[in-house]
C-alpha cells in the first residue's frame, strides 16, 4: 500500500511539462515570457484587444496548460478584451519541479498581474481561473486589486480535494489513505498543507467575484462550493450549472457560459 501512496503522491505533484508553442492556435497571439523571480519565467500568449476595453488573465487547471483556456480567449478577444493565457509553474513550458496546488502557482499569477498592470496601465483587469488556476488566484499575495474575478470548480481545502479524488479512485477505503497522502504531499512540497486552503484566503480577494461550479462535480461538491461562497466578501455571485461536472465549463455550457461571463465582465470592466 505504501508503494501505491508513493505513486499517487508522485502523480499528483510531478511536473506536467508539455511543448505548447509547437501547437497551432487560430487566435492571433504573441508568444511572450516575463519573470516570476531571478530564475524562472512565465511562458504565455498575449492577444491584444481594443484600447480601453480591459485585460483578462486566463489561468488553466491542474496538469494542463494555456491551450485549455484558448476557447475562452477567442470569445473574449472577439469582444475587444486583451487576453493573457499563461502556463503556471511546472506546467506547459513554464519551469518548475513540482505542482504545489496553488502555493507556488500563485507566484505565476502575481507576476502575470504585474505584467498586465505595467503593459496596460489604464485598463481594468480581471482574472478567470479553473480548479488549480482558481486556487492560484485566491492564494496569490493580493498586493494587487483586480476589478473582477471568476473562479471555476474551486475546492475549499486541500484535504477535501484529495479525499474526494481518493473516493473516486478507491471507493470507501479511499479516505483511509488521506492522512498518509497529506503527509507525503507536505514532504514533497516542503510546506504545511494548511497553506493550501483557498477558503481561508478567499475573503482577501477584495474583488467582485463570480463563483462557478456544477451540480454533478464529484471533485468539488456543491456544499463545498456553497461554503466558499459564504466565506467570500461582497460583491459576489454564484452560478451552479445543472448537470456539469469537474470539466471545462465553457465547453459544457457553450453560449450560456459566454453570455453569463460577458454580462459579469461588462458590468465591472466597462461600467
């Protein structure tokens, strides 16, 4: 069993590098890099919109890369928004040795917001994050104030996120493995797992919030999403999508998703 736990821990935290630049994109983008620190850069795509319409950071989910956010970038850029699609640390082409469930990924978000503020100084700025990307936005240092934030499929605590996944893979015995796996994660990441809980930080966002989840999400349950919503500060909205699970909400809800996101962003970025 210890071998199984070791393998799960390695699978959860191992880097998810992939070659992104070699893949085609039908959205005209500029390939860019900007620093996170003295050693690492964020690899990203930037698509310019119309001046004065706002800029939006798009942050992908776990073990994915910026391509996941491409469909969102298309419809947002078509409405005149500038969009920045990034590879989080240890994902895509951005360097990093371990996935840290939002802890070090939040540094990629901080660097991205700084980049947008410097390059779009008079624009309002929003961020959309999915799962790990949402956690990275919430766990960022918040030295900045975003004009709007959209969080999709976000877990409240690392314990619940891991336990839900253990249940899916191992059934009722899954939760019995939770203490061992959490201790292994803490060892791998060299940080206490208490620093990985978005619910303790979400009130620090100080930005208008739209929280999105699905009724059939078994990775982050509806009661967990509702707890996050209660913990967040006003102004805030919640959208529970009937039938949706833990997957790409834009792909699932299509035009309805675009209409809901557009209305929220227009209100806070273009009022």
